[in-house]
C-alpha cells in the first residue's frame, strides 16, 4: 500500500538527538507513513542508532551518501526516493508532534492544496526566540509565490507538508545544483516548488518542534561560518540567474528571493569587522545590487542595507535598540 506521507530526515552527527527524532516519527498516530533517513556521512553513531530502529520498524529506510553533501542534497535524495503522496521533513535534532502526520493529512485532504504550512514551536520555549509567522488561509498561484519569494518566515521546510510530485519536479529542475549549501537551502527548494504548485493553505496548528542545538554548524555565528556563507551567497545568486532563464515568467519572484537572501546574510555581518561587511557588499555589487553605502558604524550599515533589500520588523527593532542604547546593545 502506498504510504500517505514520507518523512525525510537528513542525518549528520546527531547521536544525542536522533532517538527523540525517530521516536516522534514511529509513534505517529497516522500509521501509513514511510520514514526516510539519509546518511550524510557523519563520524558519530547516528546511523548505528537509525539502523537499530530500522531493524524493528519496516517503515524506516536508510539511504547512504558516499560523501558529506549537506542537508540540501540529503533532502533531494530523500525526495527522489519518496513514495508517499506528500512529504514532510524533520531535522535529526528536532522532532514532530505525534499527531503531526494525521492532522496534516486531514487538513490537506479537505483543503486540496499542494503546500500546507502549520506551526513550528521552539523547544524549549524562550522569549529570545519568536516562532515563525504562519500565513493563514488559502493562497493560489502568484499570491502563494509571493510568500515564498519575500517572507523569511516561510523559509523552513519543517512545518510544511508538500505534494511529492511537486517536490520531485522541483528537484529535477534543481539537479544542476551540485555543491552543498550552508544556508538558505530550504528557501531555495520551496521557491522552486512554488513554481510547480498551484495552491497553499496555512493554519495555526503545532506540528514541529525546533530545538536550539548550539553545536549545529549552520547555527554557529563565527567568522569561518560567515566566509562559508559568502561563498554560498555567490553560488545561490548564480543559481538564481539560471532559474531566471528556466522560469522567465517568475523572474520578479526570483529577484525578490535574491534580495531576501542578501538581506539575511548582510545582517549576519553586523557582529564582525567592517571588512566582513564590505566583502558581502562587494559580492552584491557584482550582481548589480545597489552600491550605495551609509556613513555610519558597520552595525548600522548592516541593518540599514538589510532593510533596503528586504524589510523585516525584527531588523527595525535591532536598529532602534542599538540607537537608544548608544551602541551598547546588539541583537
């Protein structure tokens, strides 16, 4: 029998958390699921633990990469294998609500949409973290594409349930993307998926728990990570140029996504030295982003330039807090 939902889990050095993740999947109230674990060649016992679970639950399949390729490629591998009507995603250090699949399937069956967005909750709860905003209700075609092109809150795959056919089409289009990506990988896949989808529905039900793992490479705010993200930014902007050729009718959405991506990276430069900020700016200038700079501190420049490319109220709060504290508080 065809599974209703495929849960795709990229795994890389997550031995501390993977049991919790897999437990949340195998105990789903919806039983007609498949669980696809993609081994991305870590160096701990994560996959041994996954193999232990797979030996006891035939719904678990483990796919093996021959070398570390990053979560973007791992998700593509899972999508290409998936047999379910819909796909969900769970990072190996996060976990699902036990009714996530059942609730998602009920809603998506009634609403008859290609993409469903439900609520993501930070775990444990903290006032420092704001849960991503959910665009509630039904959106179709270009209204839906506008969300994925412009909203940073729509970047995560974790709280989305997406037609497998839509995702397979998106992965086929993105087959030319070979390099690992350290940031914005979810958003890129969602953007292209929206070009194949026709409808979206959002509802405020919690299905996904996002856990703050300080050891996660993508969550470490270091100069080494920043330089790696600069490399990724150039690569992503090249990918977007290619997508404009493939999807000329969606060029404006692709441009908006580029602005959003640039804004996200510029904000990360605010904690570092001016040369790190100007390196980001040089990359953007190469791709015909505005060359105008502001005569102020690097922190203020970062926030202002980020706001120019893509407005987020959180960045406005950062700027106001910095100014009223006379530069003592940076958030």
